[in-house]
C-alpha cells in the first residue's frame, strides 16, 4: 500500500486566497483525521470522519475552515479566506477503528500564507 | 480534560547508550497509547501502539510500557544509534473515543556518534 497520500506537499499563498488540501487515506481504513502542527501549539486534531461522516469537528478553529469526505478514498480541507496565522503543517491520518486503531500519517502539507 | 506531557523536551546521548523517554497523561480512562517518531520536515511514523489491556509492546530495539493507573508510559530504546535521532511523540485518544488523539509536545532525541 502507498500509505496516506497528501497533496500538495507545499503551498504558498497570499492572505485572502482559498486553499484546498487533499488527502487519500489507506485503502480499507474507515476513519480519517486532519491535524495541524505548529511550533507553538504542537499537533492538534481539527476534524475526524468515520465511514465518511464527520464525527468530531470541535477542533476546527473557525468557519473559514471546512472539510469534506465525499467517498472513502478522498478528503479535502479547505480554508477560505486564508490568513497568515493559518501557516502550519497540515497532516492527514487514517486508521481502521475497531481493529487496533493504529493511526498512519501522511507526509503533510506545509502551508505558508503571506 | 486530557493532558499529555513528555519529559524531557530534549535529550542528547552518546551512541550505544540505552535510554528511556517518558510520557504522562492525566486521564487514565484511555483506549490505547501510541508512540510516534517524527524526523525534521517529515510526517509521523507509528512506532508502537499499546492497547489499554496490555502492559508493554516490543519492536526490535524499542520497548514501550503502559501503566494506566499511574498515567504513565515509557519508551525504552536499546543500544541507541545516530539514526534514532528524531522527535518522539506519544498520543492517547481522548473523550472516551478510539480515534481522537491528543499529543504530547515530544522529546527531541539526538544520538551523537
């Protein structure tokens, strides 16, 4: 298996622009997680899906952030409009909840908003 | 509210030394505990996952233990190598869930040749 795939790996954008991050989970996994990592706050969960349904989005910082999972093999995290404080590394992870629950992370997307 | 703490924040050891990394959590009602490794500029690599019913897990030179009652876990690395240099993070699910991980800030390990 190729593991969790994220794109793009790096994104530089100007304040106010829309940013879309993409994730393909490991095939067969039923849960998908979006995390954000910053030096100040470390790793924080933004939202997680189980069987394509959002279960907990309490970590989504503002209405500017939205996430979708239209099918079992694809998810997006969108920021509109983006702000400099959104600059961080965004990770996607997947797992098979109910069978071990071990989470596997993608390589991350480094977002810089200028 | 679950809080995860890792001590020390940084550790430097000579090659070949055995070492222990510590992780503590405030709410012992956890489903499992997972240790990760993160190399600079990279994603997280899962090292070991310990279920709440287990006391330890081993993988090669790594051994992780779990004491739920005291809210502690340790990661033991035997015969450390320069390639072990990385940041090690522990994480537990919170809120009674199986998946929402809350992470410690990590221990940055440097193994000197």
